[in-house]
């Protein structure tokens, strides 16, 4: 089995890495991460730099917050690119700008390293349960090589197209998720202010044309006042900004996306940046005099 380096042990990265470890892969982690010791206790091997980790690995996976983080880890001093050998495979599972994914692909290709952009959807629940949707951009041969690894972390795994296609798909995914949460937040705020029972409303809507996983999961969060982060507002706001950037690059006006990004900006200004993105409901309630 291939030796896997995994960088980015956050809310989603940690369970993803653990699935690989439990599947029998030799897992390499960066000892500078505060959660590395937990993985080492489970059987991973820690390395003092990204370069040494990459040199010891056949496949390197990154799961980081934003484009600058991935660029710094891969292309920076003592970075991944300096340690990867020709014939190895780089997989970025972060949500970053499509243009950044293309740049990394180009740089690594010059070193004889294949790369895939493979962002995920499903949040912490999907990461914990290994049921993530994985949208992949890159060469088919690299995808086939990575598929057994992806299958340990997700269920709905699709190669979308060439490099950058995975990240563009994730941008579109985040637009739909953000705008749907906003729709649920508006509907629930209106219903609550009109005296409607939200539990019963959610139940009946889930049996009709408005049903969705977001209405199911995030609707329940809103009712239960459970805004503990599965996916933080500030990270989703970053993704909405990536969508707006892509819209400008391709001359596509994204009106709904811009509105939800502004709502998220307001939430962050109110100190809710680390709340779950379903906290869009909090802002709607405040604007409507409900709290």
C-alpha cells in the first residue's frame, strides 16, 4: 500500500486521516500540527518538516483552510514540492481558488509529480462517517491511482474533468449550499414570527418538493439552537468569495451569492465567525426583531 502524507488535521482532516490509518495505510503527519500526537498515538509517523514528510511519502494529501495556506505548505520554504519525488502524487482536498489549483498542478507537473484537486462536501458528519462527496479534477490515470484512497474517505466520488475542474465544482457546490441555508433561515424566521410550529413545518416540507439535506440537517440545527461548528461561517464566507472571484473572471453575475456573502460578513462582524453556517438564521432573527 502507498505511503500517505496527510497535512491539515482540522475538524475534517483528522477523521479523514484516521480512516486511512485504520485502513492499513502508512500515514505520515507534520509534527508541528497540534493534533499530530493524537495520530501518532494511533500509529502515524511524524516528520519535522513538510519536505521530509513529502520525501517519505508516495502520496501527499492537503486539507487546509484557504488558497494561501495550500500555496505556503506546497511551495514555501521546506514545502511539499521540495520533497516530492518524480512519480509521486499530490492531492489537495482543501477548498481553494480554481486558479490556485491550476498553478500548483503546473509547478508539480514540471517536477514529474501528478496532482489532483479533490475538494469534498459533506462537512464534519461526512468526514466522521467516511461518506464525503469528492469532486476531482486531474488526469484520469492519477484519479484511478487515487480512487482506493478516496474510497476510504467518501462514497460519491466523481472525476469531473481536468485540473481545476474539481475546485470549480466545489465553488458551485458552496454557492448552492449557502443560498439554500439562507432560504431555510428566511423561511424559518418568517414562520416563527407568524407563530408557526417549526418542527411540524419542517416535517411536512421534508415530504414535499422543498425537501433537501440542508432543510433536514440545518433546519434541525436551527430549531435546536445548535450552532456548534460543523462548517464555520468564516470558512464558508471564504468559499463564497472564491465563487464571486470566479464569477468576475468568467463574467457571470452572481446576485444570490453576493447577498449571502454579505450576510456572512455581517455574521462575522457580530462575532459569529466560528459558528456553524446554519447561524445565518441568527442574523435573520436579529434583523426581524426575533432576538
